[in-house]
């Protein structure tokens, strides 16, 4: 009981700090808008500070008010905030599928590299190289390949292409972090734990499940967080470049096109993307909570 | 049956930065059933390497190692020995009890699989309770390793080494990282454990006092290349007697005489290998 009390006491500090951070951002936005002239600051030909007009930087309360209004002027149009939330839910769902796929693939690659040293030398450069390919270039390709895929009654959906692209970004930190974690017993305490397992006469896989996998958790958790952020960014960008309907990416593009007439509208899906990021981080925090037993006594 | 027979063993490292280093050359060593043999010598004399050869954590480049009449590899796969290192090497995510039970949960070699059978959960719990009582940690069974002091962690490591009731215990400077007080307490504990279990022990140390206090036989080694320069018997009584005498034994003239003898053997071995005129 007393422990839980301590826990909630400790939580309060970060919560306050978080609220203060949000307030500081709000204040900075409005202060900038109030202090900097409408046209920004231009030095010679170069604009060094952006414009502060209502089109470029709407007041935060205008964004909030716009979110409460209907999406369009059509009589039965739902409010903007509801449409945004639905879009955020869709994007979060696709991100989650991409995250899970990326984590599974990343772990498989890491196990392969940990098990076979030649595979490490052969695969690791490709893993790094894979991240230098621009997302915008591969997104339409993945969509086209997916469209040609037909296995029995299984029909490839466009959102699956987006999830694949999200997983492509998500697997990278996982494979690198997990590999570091799986190989950490080689150096920990002069490799004593590996010597022990060898002394017990057990094979590689037993050593993996009993020693390498649990040892990897402190290295894996930051990688899972990074992967979650990557999955969300990958989903939004892939939604834009494949033109997938239903998610935040498409909304940002569509609302942006009408920004001069309705500047506050496009900030709703942007706020929605922030929400999706927070939700994704929260889900990973739950995973970390489930694995907390493996985080004690971590060296680094 | 003798516990360990090492004959003409040598180990030359090839590859890596220490290529061509002769870690051990022409080592003969016999450890009888229930006997405690200490390997002592300066750093780099190959005493840990010799222990690793017996444990089959490393293989000799010449000569042979037999453990209970089997090859070292067979003995390792049959879990015929328990082992403890200078670093306790506990698994931080397991409780103290679960750490002690670890060797019982892991199967031995493939040949043993299914045959002798693994101890079941109740048997494991009974055994770990027994061992934790032996090392005086009954109250800490549900603690996690990071909640224990270095000395307590080392006692858990020793309990873990004893988990499968091995007739041979290999210990590589197990008390090396501990303060003097804790060290002497654990030495007494080891004597008691020996008296109870009757296991043979190969004990690597660089403390002369520790070697004499614990051992039936002290093997003095010298570096460059690592070899045995002297083997001295230590007739100071059975482990049970020694444990009973405790501090009395540490202040006995017969004990001091043996300490001097080991010290002289160490220094003559050192002088011979360095060939530096003094």
C-alpha cells in the first residue's frame, strides 16, 4: 500500500511538469504572434522569422472554436473534432498494426543476427541501408505490389500497404536495440553468466530464452518507444503519399488545400496526430510496465 | 575414484591480440574425492585457465583432462560439477530462490534428457530452501539480487553451485571481491559446507592465507609460461575440525608454518621464472 502511495506521489511531479510544458508552448505561440509583425522578419530578401497572420498562425482559441464547428456547411455535417478523432483512431489502428509487424520482424532479424555471426556481418549493413531509402519513393511501390497480391479469398487492402510502410520504419530501432540486448551477456560481468550457462551444458536456444532474451529488455524498451514514434510518422506520411482515405494524413493534405479560406481547420488533424503519438507512447509504457521485473539492476 | 586428473595439459592462445601466449604448459594435477585443492600464483600464471580447462569452458591445446573418469566435456554436459566465479553473476530478474533453482531447471546434455529426469517443482523448492538455510539466507529467499550485499550475493552463487549436489565444486576467486571480514566468514562457511557435502573442491585464489586455511593441498603456480612449481600438503585437520577451531586455527603456529612454506614456494617460483638477479 505504502509503495503505491509513493508511486502516485512520484507521478505527480512529471504530470505537473508536463502541464507546465504545454502551458509554456501555448504562451510561446501566442506571445510570438503578439510580438512579431504580421509579415514576420525579413532581412534583405530572406525571411528569417515566419509570418504571424491569422492564415499562417491562427490563435489557439480559433483552432479550438473551429474544432467545435461542423466539418462542412452541409446541414448534417458532423463536428470537426469528431471527424478528427475518428481519423486519429484510424491512424492509431494502422500504426499499431505496423508497429506490431515491425517489432516482430525486427526481433526476428535480431535473433538471426545474434544466432549466426556471419548473418550479423551480412545483415546489419542492409538493416542500416534500408532506412536511407526515402519513404515517399517506396510508398507508391508498396501500394502497387500490394494491389497485385491475391491469395485465395484474401484481398489486399490499401491500409495494409500503409501498415507495411509503418512497419518498415518501426523494425529498424527494434532490430538494432534487440541485437545489442541479446549480445549484452557477452560483456556483462566478464561473460560470467554465459560461462555459467555453458557449465550447465545447455544449448544456444535455452541460453537465449533464459539469459539473452531477459537481458535484452533494458535495451529493447527504448527501441520499442522509438518504433512507436516511427510507426505513427510512417503511417501519416504513407497515408499522404498513397492517398489513403480515413486517416489523419489525408485530412492534413485536404484541409491544407483550403487553408487560405479556413486556416484554423487544418490544425485539428495536426493536434490529432499529437494525440495518436501520445496514445502510442502510452501503449508502450504499458508494455514496459509488464516487463518491469526485467528492468531492475540494469547496468546502463 | 579421483575427482580430477589433469595430465600434461597445456594451453596456447592463438589468434586475437594474445596470439602465441603460452598460458599453461605441461601441468599435472590430481584432485582426490572430497579433497580441497587450491591453485595459487600471481596474476597471469594460468590458474584460472587451468580451472576453465577442468570446467570444459576452454580446451587444452595439449595433454588431457579427466573429471570422474570422463572427458571434461562429458562431465560438463552431465552437470557433474558446480561452479562459482569472482562475480556472483546472478540473474537480476529472478528472486534469490529462483536463482538457486536455476541449475535444476535447466536440462543437462542431450544424452541425459528424459532419462534421469529433472527435479520437479516441489523437489526444487525443498532443495533451494535447504541450500539457502546452509548459506544462512533463508530470510532473503524472495529478495532480488540487487537488494543483497556483495557477500550475500556470493553466498547465493555458492548455494546455486551446490544445487545439483555435485561431488566437485570449481571456484574461481569466489571471495576475491569481498572485504576481509566477509571473506573470513565465507571461508568458515565453505569449510562447513565441505564438511556437510563432502564434495571435492578446486579453489583458485591469490591469497596465501586463504589457500592454507581452506586446503588439503596447495598447488603453487608461476607465470610465463604458467606451470606448477610446487605442491604442498596442508595437514591441519578435517574441514569439520577446521571450521570448529575458526580463529584458533588462524592463530595456530602450524598454520603460520604452512603459510611461510607456501610463501617461499611462491617467491622461489617467481624468481625462477623471471630470472632477475636480486
